[in-house]
């Protein structure tokens, strides 16, 4: 059998595939496609076990969390609210006294 160069074999393979052939047909046309067959050494296990590739573990960097938010108002806000409620109560009381005084 005549040895062909690698580019000649590649050209024959491309021509076989373009003409509607499959890789099996190309193997039939080109005897040592793409390289001579390699015999694997026997492993003693039949059938050979599958090769299992596990993905590397995902390392998540620690997340800096903001400080906790307390929903308690500041003391000055509480005092201001109490003063406002007292002023509103005094205004309502004065209005009530005036309406009673004008009714009499």
C-alpha cells in the first residue's frame, strides 16, 4: 500500500465528506484514517469503567454584611413626639373650654 502524506489524506477525507459520505465511508476510502489504530493495553476490567470527572468546588468569598438596623427611634424623637402630643391636647382642651364658655 502506498503511504500518503497527511495533507493528501486530509484532502481525501474532505472530498469524501463533501460528496455526501460519512466518516465511516471516509475510513473505508482512507485505510489509516487519520492515524494508524492504537491498541489500548488491557485493563483487566470488562467493560471498562467510565471516567468520572467531578467539577472543582465553588469557593464563595465571604459577604460583608451591613450593621444591624434597629427600628427603635432616638430618644430626642420620642421627646419631640410627646411634646407635640401634649401641645395638641392642650389646644383641643382650650378649644373645648371656649365652646362651653360661649354656649353659656
